[in-house]
C-alpha cells in the first residue's frame, strides 16, 4: 500500500496542476449555477481520483481476454482509453469548478503601495453588505437586493512580506480564488479599481469624487452601521467612495454569474450613487441629488427610480401629485425588470399613495384604481405563497424582509377592504385570507411598518386609539416619520384627539442645527462657532468665508445664511421666538427658504404653516396672522 500511495499522490497532484493551468488557458468560462458548479467539481474530482488510481496501478494489471474481436476493445486498450476519458472529463470538471467559484480576494493599497488592512476590511464589509446581505427597505431598496455573495469567501491580503508571499503563492499555484480586486488609493478623492478573474481583466474603474458630484460632508443615516462609517478614515465625513468599489465588483460579477436584485442596473456609477444615497445620505436634498445623478448615468436603474420618486412624491400632501405618483408606480409594476422585492415595494407604495390621495382630495372613496391596487398587492402575496388560496395554512417565509413587510401590507389591505365592505362591496380577498392578513397586524415590524399599522388603527370607523398610539410611539423615534405624522392627510381627524396630543406632540425644537440644511455640517459649524441662527446670519455678505471651512459651494453657503437670517428674525419676535426652528423647518419643507423673497412669498401659506406646527408641537403661535405679518416684514 505504501508503494502505491506515493505514486498515486504524485499522479493526482499532477492532474490537479493541469486542471489549474486549464483554468487560465481558456479565455471565457460559461455561466453556471451553484448547483451545477458543485456537481461538475464533485464528479470531476472523483474522475481524477479514479484516473490517478488507474495510471498508478494500471501497469501491474494482467491482460483479461474479452469476448470481442475488435482490437480497440481488447483489454490492452480498455484501461488506457478509460483512464484517458476519465482524465479529460475530470480535468474539465475540476477546471470549470475552479474557474467559476465565487471566491474573491480584495486588497486596498495606499498611495505608496502598501496594503491598508483597515481599508481592505472596510471594502470587504461594504461588498458583503451590497451583495451578500438580505434585502432591506420596506418601500425603498437600501443598496441592492443582491445576495449572490452570501456565504462566499471574501479575503484580504495580510500585512507582512512573508504572509503576503505565502498568500500569493497559494493563489497562484492552487487558484482557489478566481476573483482578484485591487484598489489603489490615489488620494482621498480618487480611487483606482481593477478586477480580474482567473488572471484576466474583468473590469476597471476610476472613482473620482468631483466627477460623481459628492464633494460635501454628510451625516450617517440612522440605520447605517457605525463600523462602516468610521472604518475608512481616509473618507472623512464625505460620501464613502469605497461603496463604488463594491458597485464596480458587483457589476463585473454580472458578466459571469447569474443573480437577481439589480433590476436593470448596468452602470457602476449609477449603482454606487444609489448605494450612497440610500445607505449613507441623511439629508433629503443630498439624497435626491445623488439619485437624480444615478438616473443620469443609467435611466434603466429601477432601484434608483423607485428611491428617487419616493423621495419626491411619497409624502406629498397634494392630491394631484399623489395621483401622478400612484399612476407612475402602476406603470413601473409592469416593467419586466420589476420583480421580487422591488415589485412588492412598488405595489405597496402604489396602494399607500392611492389611500393618501383619497384623504388629500376629499376623503376615502370607491375608486376602481384603489381597488385594483389592493387586489394586486393581495395577488402578489398569493403568488409568493404567503397567502394561500384556501386560507387553511399560512406558510411563513424564510425571507426576513418578506415577513417584515406583512404588518404594513395588512394595514393597507384591511383599510381598503373595511371601507369597501362598509359600502356593500369588497376587494378580491377571501374571508380566510382576510383572517390571515388580520393576524399579520399583530406582528412586530420596523418604524415605517409601525407607522402604517398605526394609521390603520387610527383611521378605522371606530379608532383603536391605544393601539394606534403605541405604534406611533415606536415610529416617532425616526424624525422623518415624526414630522410626517403631523402632516399626513390620513391623520387629520386623529390629530385632534386628546390622546394623540398628550402622547405624541412634543415641545418646539430649539437646536437650530437640527434643520435638514444644516445637520450634515453640524460638526464643522460648531467648530467655527456657529451655534444659533444669529451666528449664521453674521456671515451675510461673506458666503465665501462660510463655504471654505465647510467644504461646500458658495451658493449652498448663501442659502445657509438666508436660513440664519430667517431664524434670527423669528427669534426677534416675542410671539414667535420659541417657534423659530419649527417655522424654518416648515419653510424648508415648502421650498421657501432659499432667498428672503421666497420666504416673504410664503405669507400666503401662513395657515398651513400654523397647522403643521400645531400638529407637531404641544404649543403653537396664537394665530396665522402673526406668522403672515412676520413673513411680510422679512
């Protein structure tokens, strides 16, 4: 046995080396599913083992006469032909398995060519987040819905010459990691990305901050991972360019691997901008600008289309805009690239927009478009086997986002069905399915889901005030939802309830820097002594002096100064000084804070501004005339 083992090992090793050489010998390897890849690898490896055994011991086998006259099939040829056939098949199977594996090696190098382990780990974390994490976002996709790298090995190069040489040797000889990603940090604002597969170029990009329009400071989003925001110190507080590294890699993978979750996206700049906008940018205007630029690069990017239109129209209070948004979502739901979770988001937002449209116009209504939107959302969950046709069973999904979406979807479906039933009709849902949907309401969900469930309880013919307030308490932890709670047309009646006012209305805000236009720059503003509205107003005539330390454009700085002047003016009014932040926030919401003339023109909206302050706060200005007169005097 000992005499056979060594030759067998040598022969098998030789065949594996040939398989490794075959990996780089072929220029392109066809796409293959994970199942088929593993099948090829297993059968190929078994074939090589048998072939190695045949080559090792074949010389000692006796001739075995066969009952054939054909010379080719005589025993002396049978073994060599079998071994050759097995060797060829085994080499092909193992080579294909090696060449098509989803294993990646990442290294980020500083400007002097040294490996930066911290930045490498950060890039790996972002790549895993974009392409290896479960889908996130009830109505807006956070990043992409790609999980092709879930469970895949992504490695980095360790520091130290010996360790690096050892890793390079293993990768070169054995070829266990087909994908190599190299990121050269040219400067804080420029990255060079190179992607290779089996030693051949598979993609490259130069990521330039200025060209992408991202040369400004940001504040991390509430749901961002702190380690992702702080690991790459070279990025400072500006949008993280390493997110574009992840985008470059994911788009390169699409050429060689089949996976879903990009929904028509084909440009790495568009995907990267979407990733930054939905995972890092907290300021709404910055997010909208990034998403608009993403669509300039790739109009077919449905991820950014959904996110951009959500930012622009989802929380509008005008019936015309809400109707246009709902109609647009209906058209988008028929796009061939609108599948999976994106389709669920589109159908969900469409029904929510139609409900808000009814309240923004003249109250709930019987409308074929609203019924169709409800029917389509029910049909989606039926198609996904989350609602059964007979209603006897209810299969829970292993998809976390699918489960998280159910309470919010239930609130919309039941809201419409309740109203229709009260008018002697119903949407397309069986009694058993409605009972299942009713059970969904009891489940936990995220802040947006809690908000929508709260709206259902609040807007019922007989409101469940306690249940609504409990859900609203959870949702109000997110500032954007707390603001929307005071404006949502669906809650007009509920906001007048004593229980709502006692539980959810807050003291007027006093920190001027919480305003969306200023919050992303809070740290720098405080560093130069800007704390209050008057501090900003003091820069009048010196926008350049404010822009320089903040790293922003002069026009942006000028709008900040205008906001400071408006706030200072409100603080000078005895009747309005405690409401200066709230009033400025409402002017920003209405796009009336870019110039003093814009603010003056808002005098005609004084009643709406007062209503908004009343809805959010437990105290408010005495009447709209105080607000109107103040705006006219600016």
